[in-house]
C-alpha cells in the first residue's frame, strides 16, 4: 500500500515520539497510518478498542504488515479471547476495560496477582486508543478517565495516539493543547490536499435523510420493516439494542423473508456463532464481495472496525458521532470508481426519544435529539459536511461540548484518585463500572429455573470445570448482567478463578472477569438470533443449555508449564540475569525506564540513574525466592519430588501439586538489608529500595503486604551457604558475604507496616515499581519455562 499524505505525516510524527490526536474520515486508512511503522522496526504496542467485536478486524489489518519479509503477529486479548501472556507480545489488540484497569495494576481477564506486570507492560508500550467516540457517548466520567490516562502517560513521556472520525475542531484543539498532543485533522492545514480524501470526495455519493415512523401511542416500525423487506441489493440495519434487532428478525421472517437472506451479527452470540456470522458478513458485504440480495441486522459491533459496505444503510437515532460512523458503512468502496448509496436515520419525536421506550438506549437522549435536529439536507455526505454536522451536534452543541470537555479535563485527577481507591480495595470494578454500558460480561445458560449445584443438576458443572471444560459464552453489558442476576432471584451462578482454581457457585452479584451462568428461565439461545432474554421453555427451537468446550490444552499452553527440575541457586541466577538484562540493555524496558526517570529527576544523569535501578533490581531478583530456602518449603518440595538433588530445590519436576507454603514475603526485608550492606546508609534512596523490594516480594501476588503475613521464615540448614553464593553472584565484597546471617535474620523478621510503602498509582515511584516488578515476574517465568516468553527488544 502506498501511503497518502496524511498517513506519511502520521508516520513522521510517530517516529519523532509525539503524542497524536488524529481526526480522519471513515475508510481512509487510519489503522495503517498508526501501525505501518511496525514494518520498519520493533515497537511494543497496545492497541485498544472500545468493543470486543472491533478487535478482530484490527488484528487482521496488522497481521498483513510485514517486517523483513515476515508477518507481524498481533494477539487479541479481552474477556472472551485471552491470547496474550501478560501483554508479553509485540502487539496486543485489546479493549478499553483491559487498559483502564491495567494502568493501575488491576487487570481484567488476567490474574490480579500479576497486576503490576500488566501495568509495567503498558508503561513499555505505545498506546493507541481507537474509536474513542464509542466510550465518550456513555459517560463524562469515562472521558475523564481516558484523558487522565493520557495525562498520566504524558507526564512520563510515554507515547499515546488517539484517533476518531468524530470530534469537533474546538474540542480537539482544547484536548491537544492541554495534553501536549499534536493535532492532525485530515482536510485542514498541511493535510488539506490528501490524495485519499480527494478520491473519497469525488467518488463517494451518499445521500442522507430521515425515515419517519408512523405516529401512534406505541412505536410503529412498519415503515422500517417494509423497506428492509422490499428493497433489493445489499442493506444494513443498525439497531441500538439487541432486543429490537432480534424483534426485527422475527418480524421479517413472519412477513415471509427467507432466513438465508439475513445475517444477524451482534455481541450476544456464542463466540463460534459470532465468528461464523462475521465471516458471512465479510463474504456478503466485504471488499470485493459479489453483488447479492442480502440484509445485515447488526448493532454497534459493526459500526466501526468492520470493513463492510452496502448501498442502503438504515440506523436507529443516535448521537452524531455514532451516526457518522454508521454512515461510513455506506458506499465504502470508493477508491476505484464512483459509488452511490443512501443513509437513512429513523426519525422519532422528542417525547418518544425521551420516553424510555428504548429507541435511543444506551445513548443520552439530548445527544440523540441534537443529532436529529441538525441532519444535513439536500446534499452528499462529504467530509466537510460531516465535520459541520459534528461541530453542531457533538456533546449537545458547541457550548455544551466545550463545557463538558473542560469539566472532564479539570476532573482528570478524579481518574487517579479512582485508581488509588480501586488499588487499595483490590477492586478493578471500581474503575471499570464507569464504562459499564460498553464493558462486557461473558454469559452461558443452563436448563432449568435455576443453576443447580446439587443432585438436582442435569450435569455436574464443577466437575466439567475440573476436567478443563469451559462454556461457550455470549457477551452482555455489565449493566444488563446486573439486571439479569436480579431477575434470576438467586438462580444464577458465576464461574471465577479463586485460590488457584476455577470454581462455580451460586451468586446474587456479578463482577468484571466473571462468567455468569443463567437459568434458561431467564435467558436462552436461538440458532439465528443468539442469546435472547426470556424463558426458553416457551420458545420454539430454543437452546436451553450452552455447549461446553475442552480448553485444558489451551490453558496449559497459555501458562507455559514446564517439567524440569531446578536447583534454587540455578533458578536464582537465571532470574537475576533476566531481570538485569531487561533494565540495563536497549529495549522496551530500558526505554520506558529512561523516560520515567527523566520525568522524576530532570536535572540528573538518567542513564546513570537507570543503571542504579537496574543494579537494585538485580539485588531484588537475587533474593526474590529466598523464602524457598525455608525448611518447611524444602520438605514439602522433596515430598512431591523425592528424586530432586540434595541441594536446595528451586523447582520440582511434578508441577500439578502445589507446595502451598508462601515463599515470597521473606525476601522484602532480605533485599532491604542486602542493599544496606552493599550501599551503606540508604538515606534518600531508602524509599526507592523499599519500593523495588516490594515489587520483588509481590512476584506471586500484587496484593501481598509483608507486614501482615502470619508465617515466619524458618531457614534451612543450607540457607547461609545459599545466601553467600548469591552475594558472590552479586560481586559483593568478602566483608558483606561474611554477614550473610544478618540477611537471614532480616528475612525471619517481619517488617512493620510503616516500613512497607503503599505504592499506589498516584505515587511518583509507581511506574518504577510496576516496571521492575514486571521484569522480575517475566524473568522468573522465562527461567522456569526454559525459553523466551516476551518480546522486549528487536532481537527477542
């Protein structure tokens, strides 16, 4: 692909390390613009989209890029597709919920115990926020959180790219100025004569009008149904709700349309069903698809990110940015020839839109009304016209939009305080709930009036979980999930990862990361319509129980289990080297560390400071597993694997049985004491040393507080020799090596609470804590696995 002017300008700014706010019309190649430099060199990237359904298209687009003749392999990671291993890959395509909870170290769809490792990965990565309008329509708090994350990253010199087709110029100028972002608007300034834009304006002829519903006490959709049924060719209908989309399908089938003419695509479909529907959608509506008499019934999942087009596109009333995105699926193939289409927006009265009948849900009614009032008339929907429409109606009009963005910018500290509170309470949902209407819960169904866990159950769900089976799930919004749990009246259940295992139990609540299992009296599956709300026993053709799939092999591969014995000193040396290399050698870790230190200590030599942090991290890694030199831990390990060597055990051959004795807490005091012996008085470095020591102590749990652990370290008879060997590996002078007993005593003693830093997200040293913590965790896992698990440098 030959880059156009705006794509070249974006690539230039990316290489200069600038933060970018890009505004460009649909269909012009924004994804290529912000990712094409991956073809030139390694660049760790997290690409975030608001909805899970958008991720697959982005993943496919990046997969087409090649570097040195080889494909770039992005992974997809969100609630129902966990391909990433702690964000270790070069490119991770994920969702907003994963990012907003990952920044403070409270990840979703990944173990909370490794939270600071995910926070560290985000610090190492370029962050791309795509299609931001889908989040901004939902909540002003959501906007504050997104802006707060950008501001947080900007403080530490970390690159962030935001792009959309739908943001007023004055709003964009205010955001870019406040957050130090370069504003690039296609069609203005140096991008006025973009080649792709010229082709779009000359070849794409899309008219826009309203489709009025019949006026009555109840909404009468017969004009819509008639147009969908009787119009020939390709047409797409965007419904705001899955419920009405499913009702539309029923109406059309009852009117005589054949099922094979209709594709239904929405988020409430089991993953394999949705994949099949997406493939059919691309076959019928994708680029170079054949002409045909096809209808696509869809919702927000197809309005952005799916590269599809139809001659007729009809949309429920929605905010202006959503309507512009939906219009972008009309007459999309304009590059080779002139193409024409119609975009129709369903019109409804103010009383209907504000009346809670569902036609505007989940959007705020004022935004919907403003969009309807200012629909362009009697002209083609070209980029300039789209911009004028956006400027008039976005955010409730110019005055309200500017005030809303000003308030959100002023309330960015709200995001950081929210991060702190969520971190203190270990509740990622405190953050994610702000996005509840675009965040998802995975749902399965089970036949009956309730999900039974006793002898009344048709099948033993816990036994199925223990066998490695998992239900094939559909996605619903968090808000909808709460309502369905209430409707279940105690009959629902949740699947959660708890205490190292997967458990199912009855529930009267649901949180992000759960798999919700609903009784079929509340919800059921339909072969064409997906997950439907209502009693499946009264619906012909309903499927009342979800299929369960064997995922054991995949999970074992994900966690990179290995079967090899290791001596404790052997494993320790491997983790020391792996941690130090990450922070001392050129790559994503070192780059992020330098940027963070430049922000924290702008007057000092950041290379020298980075070397100090790398050395301290090496000390922390050297003692991260000193707790395994505990007599009880060694006895239990030897009982599991009697054939281990007589030396201190680092890992046993048998990996299925857990040792169950916490070994991380003793390292905290041991690391601090070792640093005191090596450096002398810690003075101003004490807080940094304790922060790094805590990151090591939390290599198995990001919530560990060494001051509150009940069990005390009981040194093995060989512990002193082990500590002396470790000190020798650290090139400690003989005088320090002779004081190994002081380090062991420190490991035995429990620190007081005032000596353990809180290291909340608002803390200046949180980025160092997260980055070093990640380095230790990944070095630990790689050494245990015996091979590389993470891409952090070009030669990885």
